[in-house]
């Protein structure tokens, strides 16, 4: 595992955007552009790929400590900082639930979206069993596959 992999995994785990990473690096007086930063996150076979050096990763980790914990004079709660990274996604969910409530629907009443093999990309909804169709002789309905079978090209099964 190289520095690029570590940097990518930290970015995903903490849900950081490029501009947030640039700000974190500026906390330790390390200047880097978004373009240079984007080169670290590319695949190794990409012509614009750049190897992440030890100095960049070290400065990012030191800046991350300051970003999450704060300074000695101004301490922060790390969990609150991480939640603030996901606030934009969380607000969308809350707004969606408020809109559903305003229309008189609850979260449980919505029908799930299931991709059916027979209809292609059109939505198919699971059928709820009716009260009259309950009998012990009948076989249960065939379940619809939610995920299609995917062939991976990276050598893993």
C-alpha cells in the first residue's frame, strides 16, 4: 500500500472534498493546488498520475490532526467536525422527509424501486400479498433480483 492509497482511503473515510483537503494542508502552511491534488487520486495508468510523496502525506496528517482536534487553546470535538463534512448530504435527507410529511406520506408508505430483469431499466414494484391470496397450497412468488449479475474485469470474483 503506497501513500496514494492511504490518501485516497482517508479522503473517502472522512468524506472530504478537494477544497477541504487544500484548506487542511494550509493549516500547516503547505500550499497545493486542486489540480496537483487531483493527480494523486488518479489511477496509476493515467498519464496525469502523480506519486504522493512522504512530505505531502505527512503535512496532510498533521493538518488533519489540527482540523479534527483543534489547537490547545481552541479544542474541537472530532465527531462534530466529521458530521459537519456530511451535513450537506444529511440536510438533503431531512428536507426530503419534510417534503414527504408535507404531502401526507410517511417513509414506510413509499414503494421501493427494484430493477427487474424483464423490464430493463423501468421501475418495478414489489407486489404486496392480498388478504384473499393467502393459502397454504400456493407456492411463494418468485423473488425479483435487485442487483444484476456483474462481471468484474479486475481479476477478482
